C-alpha cells in the first residue's frame, strides 16, 4: 500500500496531542503525532511494541522509571507492556510504528482518505 501525504486528518487524542494514522498493514501501524508545547501523555502501557523517530521539537520521556530527553533525529523502541509517559518540551512532531496493529488507532484512518 502506498499513501500520498495530506495536511489534514489529525484527531486530538489527548489535550494538545494530535494523531493521524498514516498507513497500516497486517502487522504494523504507522502514525504521525503532533504535540503542542507542554502537552502531556500520562503514564500508560499497552501490549504493542512502539518504535518512534523524532522529526522536530523535543520530548521528555519517562520509560520504566528512566527519564530520557529526545531531540530531532533520535529514535526509540519501547517493548509492549512497559510503562511510559511523555511531555512535549516544545512543539514536536514524531513518527511512530506499532506492532501488532493498534486497533484503537484504526478509527483515525478512513478509506476516503485514499481518494
């Protein structure tokens, strides 16, 4: 599957956190996430492995109790069921891939986006 980029299609999933499902297949799902400055993703975990790449901005992660500052060009992999959280130090854009597919993110992708 190939999808052309479009500027719209974001949904605010948490205050200040805007997510767009870019594409997905049988095993993986890719999203673009835009964070407003000071947006907070509270501590949580999920069964999905999460791999990400920071395009712009800066995030402070807490993963399994360890604090990490991510800058543009940094990447991460968070195993499934590991508690993590994040705070946007600045306006931030990341790309993340989840495996298996996060079915709760499928509502943010519709077939009419391919037209």
